[in-house]
C-alpha cells in the first residue's frame, strides 16, 4: 500500500497496465523522487511525468549502470594523489578561463544615467569627502569616551 491508503478494486490492474513495459529501475527511481516531494498518493500520470522528464535528460539516454568492478576502480582512483592533482589542475584552468572571460566581457561604458555623485565637480566632491571624514572622527571620539 502506498501512503497507507486502501486500494480500490481494479486499481492494481490500472497501475499494471500503465507500466507493464516499463524498466523496473526507472519505476523505482520515479517513485522515490515522487515520495521526496509528493504530499498525496501518486497517480499514474505523476509517475509517468517523472519518467518522461528523466528520459529527456541526457544522462539517462543510453545509460548503462557501472559494474561493481568499475565502481571499485573508480573509488580507488578517486582516493589517489593522481586524482587530487588532476582536480587541482582542472579547477585552476577553469578559474583562469572564467576570470579571463569575465574581464574581457566587462562593459566599457555605463548603460545607465549617471549618479548624482558622478556629475559633481571635483572640488564639491572633495569638500563632501572631508566633511564626512570629520563626522566619522567625531563619532569615533564619542565611542571612546
């Protein structure tokens, strides 16, 4: 029983007909995914929607699960120094590439109206800066006392 709900007559037959040609592993994964977020007992359409979504993902197309030997070999390689070195080099290359792309893509002009402070004359800006620094010093003195 799903969610401790009694099955109606013919309900098992409907579920069986809907998924008679379906991969059992895919069905199990779909039910697990539904149970993580579902609040009500699933309908066949809910499970079918999850399966359809999974099939459209690239990782499930022509997917062959790894054998036990492959899993063990991966675990050994994953814990090796060679893997750590590979990961560090790969991460550094990606970061360098991203940084290079980011700096090359920075806009050379501002696509917005200028701020008030940007249109002030330099003398007015300097006076405002000195006044704010003086205010800051007064507040620092008050805090110390």
